[in-house]
């Protein structure tokens, strides 16, 4: 019989939250469909938010 240990893995939270957080920071919302409503020029301009971002990982 298998039993779960119910452990929380902190890295799982990061993996789930980081992309959503970046989407919101860049486009002001959590839905890709909303970002796609922007003009191509505006999407390119907003995508430059992370040009100088350095991952600490």
C-alpha cells in the first residue's frame, strides 16, 4: 500500500509562480490571450523588460 508523505517542496512553488509573475510584470495580466491582444510592436517593447535581467540560479 502506498502512502503519501505530504511534503511541501519549495522549488515547486517557484516553478509554478515565476512564469505567472513574469507574465503579469510584462503584460499586466495573467492570461496569454490578453497579451496577444496588444499590437506586435507593443508586445516586443514590453518583452524587453527582461533584457538586462540576470538569473541568480
